[in-house]
C-alpha cells in the first residue's frame, strides 16, 4: 500500500472518529437540555401546585374565620320571642316511668336513661319526648314541625340539621307552632326555615352555655325505630 493511500485511510479514520465525538457531544448536549427542561417544567408545576394549595388553605382558613365571626355575632344577638325556663328547676333524673312535661315539645326535666341519637339525625317519624330531652341535656338542638310546615321548609331544615352535629329533627304534632326549636331550658317558634331566628338559635344553643352535660355523646343512643 502506497504512502498516499495509507494517509487517506488514516485521514478517513480520523474524520470518522471526529464525527463520532461531535455526535456524542451533540447527543449529550441535547440530553442535558431536555433534562434541564423537564426539571424546569416539573419545578414550575410543583411551584404552581404549591402556590395553589397555599391559596386554597388560606381561603379555607379565611372562610372558617368568617364563619366563626358570623356565629359569634349571631349567638350574641337577642332572639325575639325566645321562651326560657329556669335551668335550676328543670330536674335531670333518669326515670323509666312516663313523664308528663308542662311544655310541648319539652325542654328539660326528668327523662329516659337513653338519649336519642343527635349527630345531625333527621327522623321522619315522631320520637319519644323522654329520649329527646336526654339529647337536649347533652347540648343538642331539637327541631320539630307539624304538618303545617311546607315541604320546602322541612327539606331546608333537614339539610341544616343533617350537616350539624348535636342536632336532631322530627315531626311533633302536639306543638302549637309550625316549627319549633328547642334546647335545654330554651325554645322559640317560627313559621319559616328562612327566619333569621333559626340561625340565631343554632349559633347560640348547639353545645351552648345552657348545656348541662357539655361534650356528652350524641351517638350510641336510640335511633330510628
């Protein structure tokens, strides 16, 4: 093989090696760019999600604070037409004999040893007064209504009770008013679920200061029959 031919072959080999190096450099460079882009995109997405989460939590905290403020305001307002009974005169004995209450629905007095479940319970049928009074002793609000209440009002009250712990609801045909809200030693009658006094009563008396046994259970008692 002549010198010129060997030189050309060596030059071709050098050119191939140089091309391979350039290709490897290009591939590595492109890989770095792609990885950097992916990392940057991922970081951006994570930052966006983190920012959105922070905004969501901040909004939730603000809503909770506003709700607490509204509840405090409602609880501090006088309730027009509110009837009250001296808590010291409302006996709290557990009895198994029938109790005749001076008010309908009752707001206190001797009662059954077993409470009605009151963790947002909506009863479609009338419930025993003596068990419901025990629920009031635990700090619940009892919503009752007659057949004069509109379907819309009953549905609205049921929705309200269903999402409020320490409340219960049932029909009560013996009461004078269309809709009655009762707590231990306290009671108000309204004609509509939209009456502001409903909000006031819930804010003031659900586990309110009138509760003889705050924190007592509202589950594990008597349920729907």
